[in-house]
C-alpha cells in the first residue's frame, strides 16, 4: 500500500489511517514486553518475557542489564514476526521503563561494569544518611522534588563508583556511562550513538534539578559523581536515535518513566488531571501545571512527559506501598480467597462494614505518612467478624489509602479534582472502583484498554511522528465505565474518620509520642534521644547547656514548644560551673546606676529562692568600710538602703550598718587599723551547676530533648539564606548528625560570638570577655567566719567566702582573650588575690604554697568602647541575625529566668498566629 501523506509548514510527515503502527517497549521490574498499537490505539500484538530477579544479599535487588537488552530485542523481533508486520510499517518506537533502576557501563565496550541496581534495592541507606547529615534534606526536596532515599538512582550510582574496582578511575577518565533503563536500551539499540534520557527519568535520579532542568552541581559534588558520565536530557517526545532492523531504520521518538507514561496515556498532560495505578502498590500522579509545588505532606514532585516546543509541567506523586499485594496476601498467605477476582462478589454479598478496618502496612506506610516501621493492623473486630468482612475491609483499604494521598495532593497544590483516572489490575474490581468514587466523592474513570503505561509511551512516539496529535488522545482513550459517588456525606465522613483513627493507631510515630514522655534525663536513654533528634523537626533548637540555655529550654518546653538543647561538652561545664556561686550583683548595678537591673536581680533571686530553696540559700555579706576606700560610710548606708528598697529585701535580710566593734565581732581577722565599720546585707548562694542540671531535668519532663557532648559544627541554610538545620558532631560515637528546627537560639555564653561568626552575623555589638578567678585555701590557712566583700586599690571588688573545710577568694574583672576551651587561673592571678587577701586580713600571711585548688570561668559581657571591665554593664542583650539566629549574651546567673522569658518572647514573635494559638491551647 502506498503511504498517503501531506506536508505541514514544518515539513513533517502526517500519516493517513493506512496500515501503520507504533511500537512500545515496556521494560518493567518483573517482565520485558513489546506491544504494537495501530492508528486507533488498539493493541495488535504483545510479546513478553519474564525477567529474572537477583538477590545477592538481604535488601539487595539486581537485574542483569544484558538480559534486559536481550529480552527487549527478542520480544521486539518476535512481535514483528508473529504479526507479520514489515518494519517499514512501523512509524516510530516509544520506550517506557521501570524508573530509578541504575546501570553503569563501559563507554568503549558497551558492557555493564555491574548488575543493574533495582529501584527496590536498599543497600545505599548509609549513603542517604550521610546526605541527611550534610543537611541536604530540604535542598533535595526543593531542587529535585524528591526525598533522600535509597529508592532513587543517585546513591546507587555512587555505590557502584565506590565499590566496583577501577570504576571511579574510569569515570574520571570519561570511560563510563550512567543511565536508567531507558538510557541503557537507547545506547544499545543505537549501537552507542546516543547516550540520552528524558525529563521524566532524569527527575527520578536525585541528582537532576527540576527547577533549572539540568544536572545539579551541588548534589553531584555531595555524591562525588563526575558530570561527564551522565546522559543528555531531552523532551519525552523527541528524537532519541534510530533502531536498525533488517536494514530499516526506525526512530525512537518517545521515552518516559512508567508512572509518567501512564499519566500521559490517561490524557494527563493537562493540569488538574490525576491517575492512580492499582498494582502491587498504588501510584498516584496529579498534573499541577507549570509551577513547581514543594509538598508539605510528604509527597514527591516530579516532571510530567514533555513535548517539543511546549513548557514543562510538574506533577505531585504519592505511592501506597501495599495495594494489590494485600489481595495477594488474602489469597496466598491467609488462603481466604482462591483468586483475586473473587473479592468483588464477596464485597457485594455482605452489608456495609461497621467500623472494621484493615491497615495493610506490611511494608510500612507510604505517602503521606512515610512511616517505614509501621506494621499491618486490623481494628474493630467483634465476634461477628468473619472472613468476608476481613476481605471487604482489605479491599476498601486500597480506596482509603488512595484518598489519603489524593487529599494531600489537593492540599499541597490547591487544585480541586473532579475525576480520578484509574488503571492497573485491581481497577477491574467494580466494587472497589465504586467505593473509591464514594469515599473520594469524585468520578472514577476506568478505560477499556488497561495497557495505559505502554500506550503512553506509544503516544509520545506517535505525536513526535505526527501519527497522532494531543487532541487525538481523548478519542483514542476509550472509556469503559464512569463510577459516580452514591454515598451520603455523613456516611463518607464517618467511614473516613474511622480509617484515620485506625492509621493513627498503626503509626509508630504515635507510639513515639508515648515513648517521648518517658525518656529519662539519663545516659540510659541517650540512644533514644539521639534517634529522636535526627528524626524530628523541633520548634526550637538551643545551643548551650549552661544556666541560660537551660532556662530557655525550660521556659520554651513548658509553653508547649518542641525543644532540643545541645552542648558540646557536659552540661554546666563552662561559665555555669565556674561562677562565684553567688546570686548577687545588685551593688555593682547600683554603682553603675543600672536601677532596672537592681530591681530585676532582687526580685529574681527571691523568686529563684522560693522555687528552689534547697539550691538557693541566703548568704550574709560583710562590706568593710576602709579609710580611703571606695565605699564611704554615708554612700554605703544610702546605697544599701536603696538596694534593699529596689530589690524588695525585707525582714532579717534587710541591710544594717555596723560599727567597728560589731564588725570585728562578725569577722575578727579584718585589719583593725583601717576598718572603720561595715555594711551587713544579704545575698544568696547556690550550687550553679546543680541548679543548671535541675532546670534541664525539669525541661526534659516537659518533653525537651537534652543532649550533651554534641557539638554544632556548621550551619545549613535554605535558598532564602535562612537557617535550615545544624550539622553536629556526636562526640561519644564520632558520628555526624543533622538536627532540624524552626527557630535557633545561641545561648553559648563565651562562645556566642564564635557561632555568630559562623552565621556571618557579627556586627558593631560583640562580646567583651572577662575572667573570673577563684583560688581555694584550707580553712585553717584563711580561717574567716564571715563572707566578706571588699575593694582594693585598683577599684576591683574581691570576695572571700568560707565554705566547710575551705575558704575561697575570687574576683571577676580580668580581661580575657585566650583559649575559650581552657580557661585557667594563672600564677599572676593567684598572686594578685593573695596580696589582696593579705592586705585585708593582715594576720594570715597567705602564700602560693597555701593554694589548694582553683577555678576560672568567663563572663560574656557586651563590649563598650573605652570602658574598664568593672565598668561594663551586666545587662543582657539579644541579637537577631538575618538568617534567623537568635543570640543571647551578657547578663548574670541571677537573671537567667528573665533572660529566658525575653528570648522565648522573641521566638514567639516569629511564629504565625495559628502556631501561637496552638501553644496557648497546649
């Protein structure tokens, strides 16, 4: 027969309704097929060959790539021979394939260097974990549309390069090719002339950027994959080269991954069209149009089949792990049915179910729950429950799971769906399709021809060859049945609510909530805590396990925020373990005219004393009045009186002015020649480290996750330069972990500026570090009976405090610029304090040999130009960077509660109104 044709403006051939055909190669996970379609979209013939599965280890799945090519070649030849169709009658060929399955072959020989690693294979889990620890989770989601999972090709490719001898060297030398199954078949059928793929397959590799439609340099670098081994990417309907058969060249004009090909075969090239393939699992795709949507519901974003000279469209994709496999379970494992088709009549033969649900989480829960550890469950059984009820509940579970995914798609995309197009084996079940329509409240459209995946590939090839047009698709796709919802809204809502309750009981995350409440603030639960911080996204991450960080964690967790606190060392091992052990400061604030701080410190120490009377105890202090000293009698009297008034000091704690005799009765070792009298007033002392630990324990009771020996190493930012996560080093194991949060607070004390530098947020306000030095003497060497607070010639204040069998002497106003991780008292520090003590207590004659021990800590004050450390304000300040990092610095032990309040109030300002309301309701 002569070929009838016309020429369009682009000089492409348009074929008549004559005897012409399009071939589809359908290469799947379990079989390889070649299908011939005629111009009416009808199947002329099929040739199929089963594919051998290889399982080298548990969790590993491989195919022999040479077998795949040979099987495809064999079925191609056989279907032509059986159909007695001449190759010149074939217009073009389309290829659809199992996605993600990875092949690497030698560019020169065309031989694979390893078996193909199948999409089901889980060997690259550790590589995926490493990517997550690098903080790439959100980057992958935003730029590839996927999640970091062994499912996708990129990590499989890295595994081959890392584990096959000589592979990486060959890859660097441009001697290797990588491809998914489509690329491999094209390369082989074109005799090595074409190393290409299409948009749909590239978008499933984890290394293809679906925003700019190119291989992603960031991910290639993270996986150490040379770009030279990657195929070129082109439209799904375009020229992929020619196959030569008996001297006739047949063009490959269409390529698409199986699920996108199915969507195209269902006419899903328009925005708003969704399809569900009911196979072993269920795969749903919704065309969302020209704008990418980053799912908030655990769905994937992928590229739809693309045509030349037309814009790219995106699709949301969700998968149900167990679909038709649950029917197979009924047949093979439970032996409740003889064949799958029996389920339809069984479902129709019994009344509607009452609160019976089967959640077939045999391989975990897929989208939108993503709970791989969930187990299959049955809920609502009574003595009346029989095998037919279990069968019906299992069938209905397919529809419920589909609604879960479709609902997430609608919420993510904002697009309403009027029709769900269906295919796959279970779509032949009329009861299931009617129930699907009922539970979704949309029409369910089932086509007559169920080979829509192969048909989609054929359409792509036929459209490129002008054998068909897009407008032909609706006519070619013949409808078998349209199922319309018949269920009343009240019944639908009740049934779906029951399903959601069953799923919630099945999820391991629900059980985790119970586990979280019982997590102990103990090393015994450390592994559980580490697992939690790497799997959760927190409302707030606090860096710093001192008293300020502990206060923030307690304040936040008690308000209902999900909190994680980390410290690179042990808790309270920095400033909060090396303070003066006094909750004081009022006199210094008064001297600096910081009236607000005097009032705040007084009220705060009273509150802390009331909250923890076992940890915060009154401590009477003696302030000697020395001839020529800083504090005169009149000034001291007025100052202490104002101090009592502002700090709300009353009763026995109120200040008293003592004459000389009373002063020496309190402390006989003072210098009788210079001391004129004294002020006698009350401060409070505490075990600062123990106070910090108690705060952390209380925060843990409110659900906070508290981890020590976990050091923040780097900050990961999103595309808007906002903090996305923290990369940390867990020192006990040496493992790197990634922690994600919505808000980040640095309460790292002296290390605050180091973190701000990592965040590039240092400005004109920065820390001025001063060192507090304390030396300890045996009490017999400095046998004072009263705590004394005294000044020296250079204006600095010194304290001497008896405590059991020892007495310690210290000061807090020494400038410091050394190593933050090793702060020590020097010989010069000790000599300075010894001199001050000997001058104040002239009869003791202390020497360096009398020093029993010492400690030193840093005070992070806010820098002020040309001010001496003793003149610097002790007021705390909050710094907020453009990235969202909130840093708190300055202040003293006394004000940890107020500092925490101010920080959390700052955090709450960043929350949306909905988030604030939810906290109020907790």
